[in-house]
């Protein structure tokens, strides 16, 4: 048996690409995008500063909130998760959209 991280990552990628539905892969891509956006905003804040602090804070809160909502959507939309079997994927998506609208209304209000 080979050791190292490369075979483990290759097996993980192969299993992920074979067994994960396209719907969940799309949500995962969105989660990755939000993560990169939050890291970029935090890096910019560390390098340049936080002069318009409300703008930085509202942008970062938007990233964190969107990540949490998308992670909840992924959990509810996963067909292997039997805990949320009574909630249809369409209902989970509608909940996600509603919560995102509320989140971004709060963020826009916080910007001032």
C-alpha cells in the first residue's frame, strides 16, 4: 500500500466525482467561491487596512452568512442525508433564497 497524501487525494477526488450528484457539486463550487471571496476580503483588510470599517464588516458578514446558508442548503439537498428526507430540495432552495434575501437586506442596512 502506498503512503503519502497524493494517493489519498486522488482516491478522494475519484470518489467525489463518481458518487456526488451534480446538484451538490454546484453547491460545493458556490461554497468554494464564497470561501475564496471571504479570504480575499480578510487578506485585503490585513494588507491595506479597514478604513471604511462598515464596508469591510458588512462584506465579510455577507460572506460568512452566505457560506452558512449554502452549507445548510447542501445538507438539506443531499439525498443520502435521511434526517431531512421530509424536506424536498425545492423547499430547501426556497428557504435558502428567502434567508439570503433577508441576510443581504441586513447587510445593506448595515453599510449605512
